[in-house]
């Protein structure tokens, strides 16, 4: 099992760091899945995560100048590692003026991702900072736990409002309640609502637009034939929503959510460099 | 100084006004000596044949409160008068501001004995001098919450900084960050090869920001692990000393395989293409190498009565004080700086020995 990669372009490094920052805000530990062409950051829906799950997919060519990996075996040419994304974020955070960043899987005392940063210096030789991030290697028999989640059979799919606006609304609501209700319909309307004993606050968004989903095999999904005005809703943990929004520093190319009435909200954020999906289950 | 202790010690001397502080666990001491030329007027008072120049200590917060908002002070204050009135038991800080306004602050003080840490830069085997900016840039790679850092020397004359991981922390859970600096980034390097020391980063950061702000080069004097590290800043009118206790080795340190005497690592060379590759390749091949000779056990000395020697500025010997520390043990990190050095495993009992830098020589505490 081998992995080594190198970033020399500062813009790429910057993008990559921002994505890692987003991941770090969503998950304390997660899985890094490496394949020849892609990197995936995966959080599976265990009870410990509050049932939320995440799937982030990036094309390695968008970031790395060099990327070599050899999986556990020829026919399973992938590597699954468990790690703390906050550590990787810390390593990359101070590397923003680096001449180059190299990442390598090593096994000195324990398996680590070694991030080596070469920094410019006034002297003849560069300054080198290395960060050894401990990782856990996930054995092949457990790989099935981390498959890509399928798009749920949703009732409503709608584009999200401007994330910055949504974030500031949710942040203020977070002070009042632990749970928030997201409801939306197929007429491009979405409401964010909190209700407590003392107060209820609702923010209304209009004209958001609903993404067209081509049905795969022509059969009716829950969304088709649905009354356009009827709202599908889910009550979710407000902190999870706030974390998702707080982690987005750059506006995505597309941001939408799929609501399965009273079951789950599925967020999809598409960037140039990759995609992020986040699932928040509804509170019963 | 406020990053170190809660009390500010003021000591006027013939060579200037000395401001000092020490932390509660006596593992950090700092002294700022302002020469008479720093001031528009400097009168230390007169010492009689039997009396010394008056000394006192005040609450750090009270003193800082007078100079609260630096930017507005710079705009409005013309002069500042500091006056010690022993008979009135007051330290007077008088700010002469614009428009004829005078703000007078009367701070209560306590008399005190001389606060002096025991250290001698001449006795240190190693010395590094660097512009403050270099060290600030180095320290930024470590998280703000990091308590302790290990400074070491490596192959090719490189100087390393690495976060210190406690022995009982799980190695498979802790991230280790190491930074290498080339010798020519420093203004001067005179170090014993293979030497390393571990000290508390938090107290050092305070001095570092002062050094950066005043654009003064910082000199680091250090010796064996366990002996204090001394940071100094020098200027025509200001002399600064920060003395920190360091962790002593009980057994060979497995934390820094690259900084002990036995090292197979080639120094990262100048050409980057080989630099990182060979460095990383070498890091892998050095996996099997031995840890190196164990460091000598810290010698246990018989306790001596705490006595201050006001005449001597610097002592040759460090004195230890057998201080039975009652009540809750101090925070674990300081515990390791203090007690780890002399506790042998399996040794029973609460009687702990402190390596004391500054003796608590006044009777009240």
C-alpha cells in the first residue's frame, strides 16, 4: 500500500485547504478513500455522528501535480484511511505560502499521513515543516460500510437560497432553539422555522427554483404528480445545519436540497473542484 | 510580564528600573531592566548604609489598568510619572495628558524581598541568536494551545522545533509537527551537537511578541535538559531576561529520535527536488536505528534552606527547595516540568521536590 502526492500550485493548495476546512467543520473523524483518480471524504451515518452522513468527492487532478497510489491489492486498488480532518487542516493552514506540499503515507511507529511543507526562507535552503497525522487503515472487509449513499426518494427538491443569507438566518435561530424545520415545495418556496414555548420564527424564501431531475427509468417518483404548493418538511438538528453552512466559504456552483417528508434532508453542494453531499436525518 | 505572573515586582536599582514577574509554579521568571537613559528623569532614591533601595510589588491587573488603551494613550498622554511613596504605601502613576488634564492613579503595593531567579547565561553550553521574526514564523506552525515544544539541534547544523508529546499520550492519536531551520537563518549559532530542551511555549510567546514589536533579535541560551533556558533581548536602554524551566530526561527520549546523538538523517539539501525526497526516504530508513544513549538521571540534591542573596545577580548553583506541596497537585504539564525530573518510578509519597528558579524568600507565603 503506497500513497504519495504533491501540490505545487498555490491556488490549488488554497482550494484544497478550504475543502479540508469544510470537512473538518462537519466531522471530527472521517474516512479518506483514495483511488487512482479521486479522493473521497466519507462520514457514515452512525449514531455517534447524530445520524448525519457525508460524502465528498474530489478529482485528484484538480489539485495535485503528482498523485501516485497503490491500493491493498491489484483488484482492489483503493486505500481507506480513518483520520481527524482538523489535523490535516492545521497542517495546511500555515502552508499557504509554500513552495510545495508533499503528502505521503508512512508507517514509522504507526501509520501516518506525513505532510511535508517546503517554505521559502531567506537562507540558501528552504524551511521544511513536517506534520505526522496519525491514521487508521481500514481493512478491506469493512469497505462496504462506506459506499456512496444513494439519492433518497425525495418529495421535494429545491435550490437553496444564497448560502450566506441562509447561514446568518440559521445562526440567529440557533440561539433560540435546538431544532429547525426546513420545508419547501415544488413552486420554489422554502421556509425555515423554529418553534419554542415562547416564540416561533419563520423566514420565507421565494423564487428559489426547483432542479429538474430526470427519472432514471421513467417511473413515477414521489415528486411527480405532487401538488406544487404542498410543503414537504423535516425537523432537524440546527447545529448540524449550521455547521454545514459555516463550512462553506466559497459559493458553490450549485446548491440544492432534497427533502423526504419527515425523514431526511439531503444537501448537495457542487463546486468546480468536486461535490459535497450531506444527509441530516429528521428528528422523530 | 502579565503573561507570566499576577504580580508586578518593581525594583529601582542604580543601573535602572527593573520590572519582574514570576509564575505561580516558579517555572518562569522574567525581568525587564530599563536603563536610566530610557527615562527623561530617573531617581532611584537613596540607599542608606543599612537600607537597600525600596522594592515593592503591585497587582499586575491594577498596573495594566492604568495603561489600558495603548493607541489612545499615545495620542493623549504627554508624560508619565511613576512615583514610589513608601511612607504613604502608594505607588503613584501620574499621566499628564493634553488640555491640562492629569490622571493620577494610586496603587497599593506590598513590600517584598528581591525576586531573583537563579541562572547564568555563561554556563550555558549552547546559544542561538535569531531575529524575532524568524522565531515568530516558526512558532506559527504549532497550535496556539500547544503547551510544550522541544528545541533541538540536528544533522547539518539544522535547528529543529517540534511539539512535545507527553509520555502518556497515545502516539497513534497525536499529531507531531516538526520544523527545521537552517543555520544561516540565525544571526549566530553556537550549539552543542545533539542537544535539545523542552520548554513551555505559552510563556515564550509573550516575549516573542514583545521582541517582534520592538524589532530586537532574540538570544536563546540553553544547556542540558532540566537546566533552565534563558531568552534575552538587548538594546541600548533595555535588557530583558526570560528564564524558563525545562523538562529533564529521565530516560532516553523516544520523542526525538532525530535530535539525539545517534542520527542517520542527512540534512535536507538545498535543491528541493532531492531535499524532501531524500529527507523523507531517510526518515523511513532510519526507522530501525537505535534510540541512542540514555540521558543521565537528574541528580537529587539535598534540600537547602531557602535564602536569598541580594548581592549576587547570578548564582552558579541552582538551589532546590524541598517544598511539600499541599492540596491539589499542580496542572499536569507543570508537574512534568517540576516533579518529573526528580521522581523516580515507584517512589512513594507526596513529598515532591521542586526545581525552584526564584526563591520565595519573604516570610509571608
